[in-house]
């Protein structure tokens, strides 16, 4: 029987994004300025700071479901 993780790690969740997906989401949140040339870890960190955890989870689920080229 599946159980809910009692203490999910936001960085582990955003790490499921591909770089371009994370950057696109950050752009929608208005936080992508100056981030295009940053490493993925910096982009992920900014996403964790900018978006509520449930919003991050929902977006990651949608991105994983919608991927066609993996």
C-alpha cells in the first residue's frame, strides 16, 4: 500500500525537472531574470524559494506526464 512521504524534500522534487522545464517555470513565476546562464542547481534553488511546495509538485507531475522525448 503506497504511503505519503511525511517529509518530502523540495530540492529532490525540483530535481525531476529538466533544465529547460525549470527555467520555463521560473520565467512564469517572474524569477528568471539573469538565470539563463546559471547552473541547474541555482535554477532549482531559486524555484524552491519562489514557488509553494504544492505548486512545485503539481508542475513536476504535469511535466513528467507530458514528456514525449525521453
